[in-house]
C-alpha cells in the first residue's frame, strides 16, 4: 500500500487579459517538458495555503499580497483531482494579488508563460491539469 501524495497548485488568473499562468516542467522532473500550474507537494504539517505560498516563492520568486491571503485562503478549490496515489488541490489566485517579478527560480521549472484558453487547449499538460483543462479554460474565457 502506498501513501497518498498531497499536492497543491495555483491557477493564477489575469481576468482582464483572459490569460492563465502556466509553467513548463524541466527534463529533471516527472512529466518532463509538460505544462502545468505552479505548485508542489505538501510537507509534513503544512496547510494547503502555506505549501502553496512556499512553492510560489521557491519556483518563481513571487509572493501573495499579505492583505489578500486570508480572503484567498477561504476560497473553495477550483478542482480536486485524485488518482491512485496522488491528490491535487487547485486554488485560484488573481494576478493582482501577486507581488514580485515572476522568474523560473527552480531546477524543476524550464520556463513559464501567460496563455489564452485557445493556447491552453493545445499544450501537453500534467495529468491533473489535463483532466481539468476545461475547468481551467473556463477561468479565462
């Protein structure tokens, strides 16, 4: 019997421009060269929100505006995706709540982009994001 891996991801949405922030995984990771939402695995004792804040800093050098954190933490997930050994929870963050200039800050990240729904439709995505592509596209249509 395997232990369940818990992952949290961020759907960072620019509603004005109808774009979603996606990152491309590097060749050093599972699902190498696939596109997906930023995020990562929870560590022991971490809440979803704390793990997501940590991952955004580690992967992209960005933070979420302090005054918005409590409000955003109370939101319902965009989706929850479960497989045999992994549970992925996706939380929404408006781009206006982001502080800092985004950059590929970790070995696991090969690059990133802001994509439209039409562009998102054709990306090779990680399994959880692929399974919920329609939900993600709906955020930016």
